[in-house]
C-alpha cells in the first residue's frame, strides 16, 4: 500500500499524510480540489473502508506535507523505513506542538490522533 499509494498520489499531484494504528486510519490529502475529491470518492466507495468522516475540507496557502508521506505504528518499521513516503510521525514523541497557537487545523488533528493512540 505504501509504495503504490505514494507513487499514484505523486503522479496525480496529491500529497498528504496517512496515519495508521490498530485498524484506525487518519489521512490528510492535499492537491487540486478536483483531484483530491476524486481520490476521496474512490476511498469512500472502497468496501474495505468504514465509518469515513470528513473533518476539514478547505483551501490552504501551502502544503503541509509536500513530500507525500505515510506513517505507521506497531508495524515492522525496519522493513518500511527505506520505502518512499514512509514517515516516523507516529513513532516520535509529542513535543508540545499541540499547544502551539499558530498550528494549521489539519496538523492539530493529526497530532491529536497521535496523542490518543498512545
């Protein structure tokens, strides 16, 4: 999923961050509205996905995740670290970022996910 998803998203001009822990996902998607909407519809119609909720949908000034990363927790990180798009986001400690007043809403939600999976 990591290799294929990153490659497909890169070709489509989509960046973002996909987080996973114990069967739960949280994802941020960035790119042109029509392309992101089409990808979200594809994800929404995939029978493997359930209880999909859109938390934020708004234009942004600049991308928060220009390198199109995905992050995992409790998987064999050594096996994944070399893959394009792999992120250590969930495996690094919280450092007070959540309390910053100027943090983008999307980043705050991803940090809350990180905080609550521990």
